[in-house]
């Protein structure tokens, strides 16, 4: 399958001017996967494998050129940064000299659980790149002196910073699905994934984080890539949209457990503002009613891909490979490259997290308090 499928990643936002909340936050730090990566993946993977996102048409909608993002334009955290008057976050591995207003540690293809777990338990037939959540937390701790000017008061340094921990878990479950596990077997790994994310949130709180967004999983069973790989003649395996029921049930189970874990963290750390960001429902809403939200009816088809059919996705001819072209208007598509979302979809998700109803509490109201 290759690592392309596993570069499943996200955060978000739509620019709406400078507000009281934008004047309050001073920085943003993000951990996660390819849904919100702003350039770490090309740096990490280029020495060992082809990195197609460095080629057009990636980035065409907003930047006019590839930007290191797995999208035609901005990703979720770009919209969040714009909303709060912050610059687009530099990728940690790009070694930017200016990190005072934040850094992005998210990278394509990471797991929440440390990679050795998958190798020791024979869940993968190859050695994984070490970019798990724990590694990203290590990067954050490495850069703290630069962000805080070498002072010891790290807790005060991060009291007005917005943190994202996720989305994470999609790649963990993808590896486990690909190892041949059943739905019930995949679900047994969910508590470990959720515990790993929860521990990371606590680790950040203990270092001064106050405002933390914890996104759940999107409906991966609606991904053109997953739908292609797990194509099945049994129609009962698909829901009314055409998504895979078993994959989405695992995503919902993860989200249920993660939401409960966030609730427990709020009780344990009452001074912190911990936000659960629903990644599942906004995508489902668009897939069920595309025309209402300005999208076309080919909701399960990749904009940039090949092969035609219901999904327009071929693992041997993915977006940015020679001869593979993008659709004429990405703004009307949900999926950009069969795994990741278009800028238009990222904007929609960002609005829902910032203003509600897809975040509890909405980010802007949480930051104002």
C-alpha cells in the first residue's frame, strides 16, 4: 500500500478579522498528523522515499505552489491561525529561526502509540518512521528554551498559547486494519490510543498549557483510499452514504472514549480549557447534504486522483504523480487526494470548531474566558 495512505491527518479556521480573542492568544503549537502538517513530512520522508506533495497541483488553490501541506490549499490550523491574528505555523523540521508565535510539530503518517508497539506485535511488515506523538512531544520540549527566551518560567510562557493534540489515531487503526484484524479486534486497541493521547494532554498541562484542543477521528470509512483498498461486493458493509460501516464504527468508538477522557481531564485540571473538537460530524454532515454546503454530489470521489469510478483513486497513480490531474474546481469536492481534505472542507471544519457546533466548547468562546 505504501505510506501514502497512512499520511492521514488536521485543525482549522476561517479568517474573520481581529477580535478580543485574537489579541489574547500569543502563540499556537500543534501536534498531529498529515491533516494539519505544514511541511514536516517532506523534510522527514524525502531522504527515504518519493514525497509527492512537493509537486503540483498540491497548494494550487491558495499558495499557488506546493507548500508542504496535504491539500490544495490551507489546512485547518491555517484557518485557526488567521482567526487569531497569528502567522502560519512553521514546520518544526524546517528549523525556522522565528518560533516565538508557535511551531507545528504535526507530520504525515504518525501513530499515537509509539512505533515499537506495532513492530513488536507484528502489526506491520516493515520498520516505521519514528514520528509518533511521544516524538513530537520531545520536539516541543526541545524547542521550549527558544520559544521562552531561555527563561525558567515555562508555565507563564505558555499560559496564552493554543495547543492542538491531534488528530491522532487514524494511522494506528489503519496499521491494525491492514494487519488483518477484525472490527472487534481493532476496537481492543482503542483504549491504548486514547490513553496515549490523554497522557500527552496531561504532559502539556504540566508544562503550562491552558488552552488545548483535542480533535477526534474523522469518518475514515468514507475516505476514497480506504474505500478502494477495502472494496467489498457485500452491500450490507456500506451505509446509506456509501461509507464502510465497520471502519466508521471504530472511529465513533474512538471518539466516544476520547470525549469521555477529555471530560475526566477537565475535572482533574479545572484551570485548563480543554476542548473536544468533533472531526466526525462536520464531514458526515457535508457527505449527507453536499449541495446544502456548496459541494457537488461526488462526495466519495477524490478531486486529484486517477482511475475514475466511484472513488477516482488508484494507489499506483496518486495525486501529483506523472499524468495525474486535479478536478477543475476543488472547492466543490470534499476529498482532495483520496486521503486528505480540500481547502474548502478544511475551512468548513475550522468554522465549526471555532464557532460551534462542532467543538465543545467552541474554541473562540473558550479562549475568551
